[in-house]
C-alpha cells in the first residue's frame, strides 16, 4: 500500500504531494509531485529510501540533504516526506494518521 502526504506551504503558495511505497526488498520508493524547484532539487537522489534514512538522523540521506538543500529551513516538505515514510514503515499507525489527518504550524500574534 502507498502512503500519501500533501504538504501545503501556505506562505509560498506551493503544495507538494509525496507518495511512499514499501518495496519487497525492504526499501521505500518515493514519488513526488510538486511545482517547487527547491523541492525537486531536494528529492533528486531520494527516490529509494531505507529504514535508516527514515529514523537515523546521523546516517540518513534525508537529513544529510536537508543540510545542503536550497530550500528554506522552515520548509515543511522534509517533514512531510519523513511522515509519509513513517506511515508506510508502520512507525505511525495508518489508523492514527487517518484519524488525525494532519500536523500543522499555526502563526499566532499578540
């Protein structure tokens, strides 16, 4: 089964869709649809992830890419990619993800 996450970056008006599918060899195939050049650059080379890439910040291709990507540090896409991977790997229960629907950042001003 494929886990799909929609990443809505309201501040830049860009929505990206990330699909992660578990493969028989224990890896995770990543497919991304996005209008954002920075996200496209970020995911280049991340078409196949391992469980290490999803959970080990020190040895993860995802976290390594975050350090060098052109995208802004506050971009939610990396968290969306990891969230889709975590759901697909069973690290977040699909029932919980379906029930809660989203995580979000809310700007608040006095």
